[in-house]
C-alpha cells in the first residue's frame, strides 16, 4: 500500500502495514492483527512516544542482559514482522541466540520466521524441540531449545501472550518484556517491563547496550548490578498507568 508521508497517521499506518505484510509472508499469525490493534490503542494513550518509565526500564534491561551468563531472545510472529533487523542486531551485539517461540502452533511458520531473521542479518537462530519442554506450562510455548531458552538465565520476551512469563519465572529465569499494556499478565509478572512500542524500544535498547559496553570496563566491580538494583518494576508500571489515566492530549474545548 502507498502511504503518503504527509498523512497525519503515517507512522502508525506504516507499522500496521508491517503486520499485514507479515501475514502475507506467512510469518505472522492472523491473531497477530488483534494483538496489534490492542497495542495501537495503548500506544495512543501513551502519547506514541517513549516515556521516562520506559527509558528507565530500557537502561535496567541493558544492564541485566549484559550481566547475564546465557541470555536468549524469544521471537514470535508479531515481533519478527515489526523489528526483524533490530532483533538480529540485538542478538549480534549480545552474542546470544534468537529462539523462535510461537503461541499459535505451526512448524511451517517457525521455519519461515527463522529464515526471515537470517535474511535480516541474524547469525544464530534456534528452533524449539519437540522433546524439550519447560515446566509449569501447557500451551505450544512450552517447547524450548535445550541450548536456548531451557538453559537461559535471562529471556527477552517481547509481545508475549501471557501464559509463559509466569512459567519462565517459576523455572528460575529473569524475564524482560516489551508490552504496551501495563496491566497484562506478562507486564505484571516480568522482572522488567518496557511499556513502549517494540519499534521504538528495541533500537533504544541496542543503543544503550552499545553505550554500556563502551562505558564500563569488564574489570569494573559489577556496574550492572547497581543499575538493576536501582530499578523497580512496580513503580515503572504504576507510572505507565498514571500516564494512561492522565491522557496524552488536552481535552477538546
Ligand atoms: O506468533 P504467535 O503465534 O506467537 O502470536 C503472537 C501474538 C502476539 C498474536 C500472541 O502472543 C498474542 O495473542 O498476544 P496477546 O495476548 O494479544 O498479547 C500481546 C501483547 O503485546 C498485548 O498486551 C499488546 O498490547 C502488546 N502489543 C501489541 N503490539 C505491540 C505490543 N507491545 C509493544 N509493541 C507493539 N507493537
């Protein structure tokens, strides 16, 4: 679809188009349209910008990921459609695997997402294995890769549908999510919740990781611990809710 740059909702329409294209490519589930619409509504209420509570969560996430022994980035059909290059870059700067994990089961779609990430610069993409499952989980998301999510200490799980974050935490893992809805189960259960649109949050996360890598020497006495200890997810979620309640634009006169 041709989108005139002058359209007042150009950016929102551009992102919506990525999801529609994702469905045509066979990487995004049709349920992804509903998830995206829900996200759009929250983004509207958040002012369609990265707020301070999200910036704080991004800093804490960068520190937690750099401090992790075995971080893994989980990818579903929506995040692959929206930020394929950025997820590949995130995996490359962290030198960690991407792992496909989808809710609406389809082996064919898993392979298409993997190929799409590889064609966007990813080097290390894992698929879940049928004989390896996470405890405390019954949906298709229970399948994991034994060298990926199963072993991970920190898992980056953007746009999650809600049943897995709690299970990952019960399995002893720290979870970072990106979710525009601060009230979702995932947002509430995660260790760190970045309440922002994934298209804005992931580039900022990459920038922060690169900055911290330059700024902190490996020999520094764990600088990342201090950053994560200073972060409080409950406060960040409360600030996001407050922002939604206040609204982003003045009431019409
Ligand atoms: O590819 P699959 O089969 O794994 O399916 C992926 C979806 C996203 C369809 C599935 O996980 C799902 O149904 O998710 P939910 O339960 O709709 O939750 C998705 C969450 O992501 C919601 O809280 C949305 O508000 C939020 N969200 C949607 N779009 C964005 C977003 N958060 C950040 N950035 C977005 N662009």
